[in-house]
């Protein structure tokens, strides 16, 4: 069938509309320039009338008669005098033009005295790093012109720098991380501590842009996020880093916040996640948030090495296959997960060979959440048990094809005990809590282009999905609802997201006894 051309109004209408808008804007600007005197006089007459009305209102009633007589006498004298009416009209127009002028002073151009001192101080601090003795025409010299190297600068209401563009000489080694780190440290110290900065290096143009970042929101509680199947919200970041927002509720208010969305499934390039952080940084909170989102479309197996009962609220819930805290239960649960991964692979392979769609039990997502697996290593070694981390190798290597997702959370001080498959197969990374630039670069695979926050709240950190950029991250508040320190609002928010309990927790059988371990092993 031949393709029909678009109507002329659709193919050329946008250009005509743009030209029409430009003509209308030009005509409006021209009319404003021509009618500016008339607009000024009209504004002045309105102000004079308002002043006369206020004068009449403020005059006592017993004095209004003499005031009217005086005004009538003036009008009579003006009317009888030669050229009186003409002179009166001219005087009235002059007064209206005077009172109708724009009284708002024009904004001051350039920085004020305190801001000039701040920029000059920053210029002097950068001289040792951006100058060499062999340079015949250095940009940075003592007593030099700071305006030549700071082409753009902005200040906040407190007088501190909020945005700054810095020019530097071409011989500066901006490709070396150490040289960059020294400049960023100086800028952070001289431009106002206690704030987070983003540094954007333009190596081709020999320019550095410094921008102050707004704090990430800390008041976002757990709630059903508007996402598609296979999408998990890890937290929230800056609006300039992502091209998507999520509608959220905060009490009776609604707002749109940019999220960090992690995509899992058979087409995901980063199907597994590794979370590291300091104690109390919010790693368990992130795993709890992921579990609540995963239960909307899949099943969850939780292995907790800390033994603090952080996931007791999920025990016995629909979709939660097991919540294990001991080494024996953790080993049994991860063995079943490995057999289940193999069973799914066999089932999917047979369905493809027969030309059938994948079976439903192989399409349903399975999530394996492991919190602090290093806690089982010592216990397993002393009790002649296998290290549960070794059982994660099959789900990690083949989980994407079988729709199995693994999430591992560990602390910094025991991160060296993570097995090689965990470190190699977890391409999505999250670092929570205070961390040095070296730690961020080691675990995320790339340095962060922002300075660390002065005070790191719980759930605050950085995320990097695969080869993407390093993003600031704030995890939504998802505390343990059984913790006494949890507020009533946060507790109710988590309880509302929990699926119904299929049977009482105290009568729950052994979690792995009712799961088809043997069937999975035979199928594999």
C-alpha cells in the first residue's frame, strides 16, 4: 500500500506557527515601547487618585467642608487665569509621569564587596595548583585578575557560592584522578563546608563547573510506587540525573520525585545487586523496601545473617517462602534456591524446544535476599557446614535466564569475605553511609563526582547500575514495624504494604520442608 503524504498543515504548520508566534512577540514588544509613556502616565494618575482617596479618608469629617471649599477655590482661580486650564493639565501630566515611573531599583550588576573578597580568596587558593614557573602568560598569579578565570558565578541568599565556572590552563593534568581530587578538596573547603558539590570537568574546553546540590528528601516513607513489573525503586536522587519522576504522597500532599529505578528480569544487564555500608547505614532498610516491592509480583526467600529479626514482619506472609536466621536453615534455603534455578532452566529449555510458551512457575520472579552472609562463614567453618555463599553461585550465574534475582547486603568491615561470584555477578551496586572516595571507587567501579555530605542520615548513599553514572541515593523510610523506636506513621505505612498472612507464624512449618527440593533436583 502506498504511503499517503501528510497534509500540508501537519508538515509545515509547526514552522508557520513558530513564525506567527515570533511576529506576535515582536509586535507586542514594539507596542510596549511605543505606548510606554502612556502606560507611565496612566499608572501615575491611578497612584495620584489613590493618594487623594487616602487623603480624603484620613481627613476628619468636621474639616472636610473647608477642604472642599479650598479645592473649589483653586479650581476657580485656575479656570479664570489666562492659560490656566492648559497649565493645570500640563502640571497634572508631569506629576502623573513622575509618580508613574518605575521605582524599583535595577538589580546590582556583578558581585558585592563580600562576594568579591570570597572570589578573590578562592582565586588565590587555586594559584599553587593551576600555575607553573615556565608559563610565560599564567592565568593564575598572585594579585592577578580573578574575573578572567571565573566567567560565571552565582551566590545564594547567604552570600555563599552556589554555582561557579572555573577556567584552568591546558597543561593541568585534568585526566588524573589525584589532580582532580586536590582541586575538588580546595573548592569544597573554600566555598563553604557542610554542603554537597557536583564537579563537572570539561577536558576539551579546560573548564570546571561547580554546583551546590540541594539535600535529598528524607521524609519519603514506604508506599506503593508506580512502577512496571521488573522495576524496583532503590531510592531517590537529583532531578538533573534521571529523566523520570514518580508521583508520591506525603500526608495529604502529592509531589513528583526523581527515582533510581533498578530493572531486573531476563533482559536486564545488571540482574543482581550488592549493597555495602556501615552499621546503621540502612542496608537492612533497603532490603526490606526491595522485599515489599518484590512481593507485588513474585516470591521471596530471605536469609538473615545478623540474627536481629529485622524481617520478622515478613514471616508467614503470602509470597514469602522462608525467612531464615540460622546457618542450617540458610544452607537449606539457598540449596533449594540453587535447585529451583536449575529446575527453571530445564523447564524453560524444554518449553522452547517444544515451541510452547514458558511455564507460569518459571516466569514468576523469585527473589533471594541475603543480609550479611559473612556471619555464616565462621559458624559454618566451626560446625563443618558448607559456606552459604558457595550456594549462591548457581542463582548468580544463571538467575537472569531463570528470572531469579539475588540481592546481597554486607558491611564494610567484613566485605573482604564476600565470595568471588558475588563480586563478579553483582553489576548493580549501592553504598550507604559514610564512605571515603577510595571505598566508593572500589565498590562502585567509578569515582563519585560529588563531595560527601557533612552528616550522613540513615539510608543515604550512592548507587551505580552497571556502567551508568554514580548517583546520589536516599532510601525511602522502611523501618521494622515491630521495632519500638519506629513511629506510628512509618509503622502503619509498612504494615499497609505487607501481604496477608497465609497462616499464623507460630504454627508455620519448617520453611524448607514443604518446598519441592527433591522435585527440583530430579528435574535438573
